[in-house]
């Protein structure tokens, strides 16, 4: 450990492991440390005993739940869309070779006390009961505009106009009412609150296009939702990127305490001390848990993991995502519900694992805040509820060479993680992340 590196990375969450793999491929000498004896950090996948250790003080799981080793339960459940940034990184780095994916059967949205399938095409969108009869032609005009954009048929001036126009103004331009806005902004663009309406319209349009292209690809593959999921749990994602980093000579040290972030007399990072040993490097990257004095709390996230004996009623599927838009349930933030089964190899046959997440809005009972989501699940065999703080760095890291990732938010997709990776990469290297097919490394074929 007593040697010089280009970068030291603390924590093996997905953000950190993605950056580890990308930087190692680019020729950086990487040392990757985690105080835990497992990969994934806060986004690990745990077995049943580990789940009970974490939430029930190590109590023995009931025997009727089946074998401990048959469970791989995500602490932070998320799905992937085939068109999102993380998938592009997986493909371009060839990390996808280490993973096997399963399709999520359905994507649904809560409206008027019922759940409806989210349309997979613009044509389905204008036929959906989620869009009112008088709104269908107006919505069609909006989707036709996005289709032209996707096909490269709009001018640079039109794109530039979307940087100067808020999403609220774009909605007004097409005379889209609140119901249609809710469908577009929450079921397709996947925003968890209404703040996006005050932001430039381009970002929302790009999100809707990404959803539509993911849905179109799903139809080509005879899938009914744009979401996919890595078999055996999300914990395989950071491990796959760690494997890539190791192929390119990255060094990994698990179960290694971090006793001190060493700085020079100007406060600039110079190394990491563990016990009597100090590893030196030009830069350090890490999750917020390693830098408690250099982050600020922005939110609290409620998460509930529920073990069921039957699929979600009315969803009619062994796996699903259900979005409960905030306006439908009298909240400021959406509630996300996910459900997985033995089809994804994360639990025994005959069981289902549903997860609920949202931003905490009160200091009261978290179960009350997610009651609308719990009501959709039917009978619950076991429930594990947590409330976690969400942190972001107070500085961008360029002054002291300390680059801190953001905590995982309440959304059920990875686009915000990818955005954080791109932002951190830009600050770390001074250039934009450009995805290129990586060269084969020595020993890669047998990694």
C-alpha cells in the first residue's frame, strides 16, 4: 500500500466502481479501498441473513421464507432502461459481458385510484386513458415534434430554443393540461417532483425521447416494458466494473479501514492512511460516508423492502414498476414501487420482493408516508423499513483534489447515477466523458 497512485477510490458503490473501471481503462493507476468486506456499499445485494442482520439485529429469518442463499435483495432497488447512459457505458466498456439481464414484465402508473400500463409508443400514448380525449390530438403533436427531433429533423435553432424555454412554457405551447403533463413528466421523463417544470425544456424532452427509444427497442425484442434488470441482483453491477478495473491493473483492498485522509499544509489531498500504512495519490474519489465533514444533507429517503407470497394484485406480472405521481397521492414527491421474483433469480420460487421508495416529507412514521404504495402490494409477509440521509459534496473538488459522489436518490432508475458519473469525470479529468469501444487488455479473455 505504501506506494504512489494516480487516484485512490474509497467505497465500492456503483458510482465509484464505474469511475474505477473507466479511469483504469484510460491508463490511470488505481487503488480501490472499501472498509466493507463486500462490493456495492449502500447499493449492495444481500442474502436473507444479511437482511435480518441489518434490520432485525441479527435475528434468525423464519424457516418458512426458504433458504438464505436463495435471496439476493437490493438495498437500493433500481431498474435500467435500454436507452439510458449506464447501458451505454456497459456496452462501450464491454462490461456487459460479465452480466446477464432479465426483462421487467410491465411498467405502470397510478391514476385515479387505479394502475394503468404506461404506453410503449407515442401511438399508444395518445390512445391511453391516461391522456384525456380532448388532449389526444395535442399530445400527438407534442410526440410528433419529439419524433422529428429523434430522427434529426429539427433545426439547431429549435433545439436552442428549448434551452431558453422552460418545460412549463413548452407544455403551454402545446396546450397540454395537468393530466397530460403528469403522464409525460412522471411516467415517461421519470421526474419525482414538479421542479423540472421550471428548468429548461431540453432535458425533459431528452428524457422522454430516451424512454420512447427504450420502449421501442423493447417492442423489437418482444418485451412489454423498457426496463431490464441484472439477474442475481444489482450488486453484480459494481462488481462487474471492479472486474474491468482489475483487468487494467487496478488494485482492490476490501475490509480495509480508512483512518485518515492525508492533506498537505495547503489542505490539498496527498494520500490515505490505513493503520501504519499510507498510500499516496494525486486525487481521491469517494462516497459521502468517507467525507462526513465535506458534504451536506439535502433530503431523506424512505425505502421499504417487502417479501410477498404473491405478485402485486392488478399488475398481473411477476415483475413490475409502478409509479405513483405526487399529485395523485397528495404529496410533493412521487412514490416508486418495484417488484421482482424468482425470474430475476433474487428470491425462491413462490416468493416476490417488492420495494417502495420516496423522499421523506415529514418527521413522522415513514410507513404512513408510503401507505399508498403499501396498499398496492396486497398481503405482506415481511417488511423492512429504513430512512436514509441523502448527501452531496459542498465543493467540486478541483481545489483540493477530493471528489465526492452523491448519495443514491429515491428514483427507481439509474439516470441520476450516470449524470453524477459524467459530472465527476469532468471535474476529475477536465474533459467530457466520451464513450469509446475499449481495447482488449492482456488477460481480458480470461478475466
